[in-house]
């Protein structure tokens, strides 16, 4: 939903993330992502900002 994000940890077997509890509200995030690792064609892309208009589901 708008204003929510899907988060995944780097260790599938030991990460408690959106695969367990679903999307989380953006306001609950205290860290930030700096680079894209998936999809592979965007690997290493530096992130400069985030806004709700950047949704991929349009």
C-alpha cells in the first residue's frame, strides 16, 4: 500500500522481514538503503531519494 515498503534481510534463513510480517509503514524505518542489489540490471545503482511516486506497480 502507499506509504509502506517491502523489506528483506540478507540472510533468508535468519532474517525476520517482510516475508514474515508483510509490508511496513515507511515511518517505522530508522535506517536507509544506499544501493540497489535487485534486480541485477540495477545492481550498484546509488539511491539518491525516495518518494511514493517511484512505485513500480503503476
